[in-house]
């Protein structure tokens, strides 16, 4: 006698919310040998979502016919879906068969499940997690994502982390920054137009044929350079004879102009200093000459006066004789 008595749920992974959902709920079901006269034990009972009464009288489990060598049951999900795991709840007669509190396992339910088991659920006997939280894999969810992956089920690929380093196994963030040409905490965003390099801090050359448009990593101009410029980044002057001669003439003219201006400024400064010095000298000279001239006149008057007195004295002596 083979009797199939189950409650079944198929948990599918939905990436948008990163949660599990019972994708078998209320879907069309079939079993090979239904129990005659008991529609309440039909195939649909396995996917009706009820599992509070696991006895034969609870009418929440599928029960197949007696005295059959096989017991087969099927469910039609209606489309192709990604199934994370299948959970089968057998009829227990309401006898406790698992740990009443999630997160524990073992005969006396004293051993904790791995902290990385999703929702704390694991097998009561072998501790196998029913699913892992984001960033972990393995039967007991103790292994971190490897190979440049992260997130729930380790199915997401790391961005362009600097120096090809792995990203954070849970949230995918690049702890050491991004490779040149990328930005964002996961380094998945390409530099905006007109910028390139590490952290997208450098600006494309204005001499690109289309100004400000260049490769986001190298800075190379995508559509060539403007006339007179060359190189990947269009920062080198094009040397084709005529262009070079014109450039040299312009440079030489600028140099001569700068030198002339410098000489002119120097001459103006020296001329001003000379004029100030000359003005001070002229102010001092007339005063000095005036003093000397006065002294000479004074001395001359003294001499003349003395000669006249001598002359008078001599005239008097001559008359007496």
C-alpha cells in the first residue's frame, strides 16, 4: 500500500523584491490514483496553502488510493519559472516533526541554524539551510560569494572595481574605488559625456573634432582632432611645415613684444628716478650760490672802505708837508 499525503509549496525567486514566493499556490494539480469517494483528499489540497491540520481528518492534505504500487502527483505552474527549492509537508497526524521555533535544529531543537540561513530556516537533521541570505552560498550558507559576484544567490556580477578587486559580497559596493571611466558605489556607471579617467575627474580635450567628446577611459578623441592638432587626445600641435612656421612666427612675435614692453617699463622707471634726483639738486644749488655771493660782496665792501680811509689819511699827510 502506497499512500501519498502531502502539502507542497514551490518557492520561486523574484529578483525585483529579492524575496521568495510560493509559485504553486492554487495552481492546477493532478494525482495518479485519487482516493475514491473522498474529494476532500484531492490533488488540489497540496497547493491550497492550508497546513494547520495535518491529520487525515483535517482535509488539508492529499491522500492517494490504497493498494497501489506507485503514488504520483503533479502541479502545472502554467509557465517556465525559476524554482529556488521545493518544500513537501507530509501528513503527520499533527505530531510535531520539526522544531517549533525557526532557527534551531537537532533532536531536542537546541542547535542553532547558521545565521546566514534565510529567515533562520534549516533542516532539522543535517542543518542544511533552505536558502541563504544575500552574499552567502553553500548548504549551510557559510561561504561568501566568490568570483566577482554578490547578492542573493550570488547571481549578480561586480562592477568595474579598481584594480580588478572583488566587490562587497552582500551589496556589491567597490571598497577601493572604481577603474578609470566608471563611477558610483558599485562602479557600474560610465563617465558622463565630456569626462573621463579616474573618478571621471578629467575633461576631454577642447581640440577634439567634436569638442568635449572622448573615450570615457583613455580620453582619446573618438572622431579625430580639429585642424592643427594631433595625438590620441588632440593635445599635440600638428607639424606639417606651414603650420609650424606660422606657429613659430607667432611665438617669436609674442616674445619680442614681451621684451619690448619690459624694456619700456624699465626706461620709464629709470627716467622717473632721474627726474626726482635732478629736482632735488636744483633746489639746493641756488641757496648755496646766494650765500657765497653775499659773503663776497661783504668782504669787498670792507676792502673798499679801508682803501678810502687810507687814501684820506695819506692825503692829509701830503697837505701838511
